[in-house]
C-alpha cells in the first residue's frame, strides 16, 4: 500500500507545482504592478513552456 501512495505523490507532484505556480501568477498579476507583472508572466508562462518542452523532447514513434 505504501508503494502506491508514494507513486501517486511522485506522479502528481510536478503537475501540482505547475498548477500552484499558475495560480500564484494569476494572483500576483491581479494585485501587483511593475515587477509583479513580470513575475506573474513568468509564473503563468511556466505551464505552456513545460508542455512545449515535453512535446519537443518526445521522440516520434
């Protein structure tokens, strides 16, 4: 049982971190200005950048 719980944590750790970064970026974008806007763009842009990087790294079958 412990092995499956550990596996689920490792599977969902990165997507959860990307989701949290996106939510934080949206919050900072709504409340911040100046440097906050730059941080918001970086945090919100993390998800599409990660998806593009994974798709480009995959080998064609």
